[in-house]
């Protein structure tokens, strides 16, 4: 449902939030490796996220990408909106230009409720909540779980 760029962005921001808790500033190379995304593509995604004020960056030898530990919560919707735009959950899953309750596509009614639930999740869930679930061992990232990252997380 989301573009590949949006998937990478969500994983990258989650990783940045996990690692920024101790004040770390991360390189594009490290973020790309941990998000399983191409480095040059990740750099463009991160630039967009900085421009949209979702994450921060600093230049220089001690620079990198980060989220301030006391930053306001980052809504999942803000990342999706920054990367995929606002129409992602409004558009027809079959790509038809004309799809609505009045003129439904063949799967309109089957996906309408799921799209509404996903929209609600994106509007209510924060990256920080996802981080907390990860830290508690309830979720996984990449091919490791919390035990592999103990030295990275406060």
C-alpha cells in the first residue's frame, strides 16, 4: 500500500528514534544499512524528512541525523504524508480515477473498512510508541530483536 520510499522512511525514522535516545547522531550509511535501503535513496528520503521537520540533522565531523529525546511525538501519518502525500489512503486500490461510494470499483467495499482502520492507526500511532513496543521486546526490526541492540538503546 505504501511506496518503497515510505516503507524505508518509517524504518529509518524508527531506527533514528531508537538510537537518538542517548544523543547519537547517525550517518546516512548506518541508517541505510539498518533500514535495508540503498544509501543514495535513503539520503534523499532523509532530506525530505528534515525539510518537513520530522527529523533533524547537523553537519560536520560530529553531525548526522537525529531526533531530540524530548521532541514532540512523531505521528506515523506525518511520515506517510511527507513521502507519499495525502492521497495514498483516498485513492482507488485498483488505480481507477473514478472510485467512490457512488461509483465503486470491484473491490471498493471490501477494502473501504481496512483503509479507514489504517488511516486511524496512522493518525493515532507515533514512532515513539513503536519504539517503546520494540524496546519491550513486543516487536522486531530487520533480523534482530532488542537483545542484539542492548548497547544501542538506553
